[in-house]
C-alpha cells in the first residue's frame, strides 16, 4: 500500500508544509499584533486573548469529540445520550488532575505574550528552542528516563547556542539601560507580583497635559520599545513552565487507568484552562482596565487572526506527527525559523549579527542531534496524545523508550 495522499500529494509533505506555514505566520502576526499602532487608542490585553483562545479551542475540540463519540453510537441515538457519553468520558475518573497542567499552560501563554512583545520573531523562536533542556531534565526527574551521551551533548550545545544568540553585537549598546539605569527584573512569586507584570507589554494610553514628560510618555506607549532583557526572561520562564506542564501531563496520562481519546483530552485541558484564564487573568490582573475600556478594546483583524491560528495549532502539529516522524518535524521547525528570520529582516528591520547567525546554527544542530533516534532495535512506540497549551506550541507527543521531543518553535 502506497503512502496516503491528499489531492495527489503525499500527506507527509502536505502536513509538514502546513506546519511550516502555520508556525511561521502565527509567530509573525502575533509579533505584529503586539507592536502595531494602537487601535482606538488601546492595545489589546493578553489576558483577554488567552481566555478567548481557550474558548475557541474548547469549541473546536468539543465539536470533534462529539463527532468522534457519535461514530461509535447508533444513528438513532438521541442527542442526550451523545452528551452523556461525552460527560462520562471527559469528566469521570482522574480528569481533575489536569487542572494543574492546564493552569501551567495558561501561565506559559501569558509569558509568551510578554516575550513576543519584547523580542524579534527570530530571536524568540531560537530562544524557545531552549525548551528541550528543561523538558529533558523534568523527564529524567519525574519520569525516571535516562538520556544517552549524545543527547546530553546536544543539550550542552543547545545551552551554548542560546547563550550566543543573546550576546549583543560588537559595539551595540543597551539603549534602554542607559535611559533607565534603575530598571531591574525579578521573578514574581505571588498573584500580586504577576498583577504588576502580567500586562507590562500592553499599558493603556492615557492623554495627559501637554507637558514634555506627558508627551514623551504617550509617544512611548503608542510606539513601545522592546525590552530585550525582559523578553528573554519571559521566554526562558515560559520554556520552564511549559516543559513542567508537558512532562507532568505525560505522567498523568501514563498513570491513568481511564484511557480517553485525543479530543476528549483536549476538551478536559481547555475546560480547566478557562478558570485561571478568566478569574486570575481577566478579573484579577486586568479587571480594572477591562471595566474602563471594554473587553475587546484594541482588537482588530490581526488579533482575531492570531487567535484563529492558535486555536488550530494543536491539530496541525497532531496531523504532522501522524504522517511524519520527529526528525521531519524538527526539519520543518528549522525552516520556520529561517522564514521568520527573513521576514523579520524584511518587515521588522531586524539586523542579524554574526553572534545570532552562529548561535542559531548551533541551536539547529543541537535540536537535530537530540531528535535523532537511538541505534538498535526497540519495542514498538506507545502513542499517547498530548495537547500543548501554547499560543504558538500545542502538540501531540510520541512516547518511546528513549525520549525524543522537539519543541514547538
């Protein structure tokens, strides 16, 4: 039997092409939505975008889960039986355990919004490859996996490459540090701390008197400068949080005695994600701003397009991993980074330094080395579906005896 095709094209190549396009377009339009001119004097709040994205994901996955369940039922079965079957499959047993990884994914999405608001798209994608390292470490600690010498070497190269990418070009000055030498960064460990930094990338525009200071502050709000240091910290924190959520979710799936389908798992995660996104992000962090300016303040076509691409991202990656292998997915992600680099140079005036080019090459090499399978025979892989809750990295994970995962970017 030959390979499966779509319109005469092999599904493997089609899925990889769709993944490259979706990932590249998403990261570019997301960055544009965070740096574009204000819409009606406002910039949209990341907390509202995270919550709406969860609503869209829940709607899509709920529809597909109901369709999947209906295929195993009689055509004459009433609709109440269909919904009862979904409730029994989705919210019975240990589904409550998914509340923890779901909350971590919401935090990761918020950190990614902060990171992409302060980093160029190419720098963000390369930095996010760092996710491989904490994912491997958490797998060793929580899942008791062992890594080969080649994988440890790949992780060391990954750290080196990410560090080189962050090095400034020779003679480059940190303009923001010179303007604001008092600026410092800290990791918030309380809700009050996150309330202060959760919307740092989206301050409201307040018209003040025509003083020099007021005019300068309004200009900075309308045309925000990217804070590279803050963006790197947010991206690295997002990598760690996402990795912990992914490995913890995998542990829950492996220990579960109630196997369910991919779409039911997606429904569970989206359902539990709505609560922290709504009560912590929308009500607590940005409640005052939403009450003053409205929930949809700052929304336009770019924001809605970003939400749509995020909502379908998980299905795209699942399709890719269903018809292609992990190495092919890594190759597709490398192409996506190159596309983002070219687009950043053309549309966002990104200037590529030798440090960035050298560091990116090391990161791509490390990602490829880590994704290679081990030599020798192995038992058949156990396929477990996983939904990665990110603006740019939901995914379906293939679990093997040796851990081989590539990050969403």
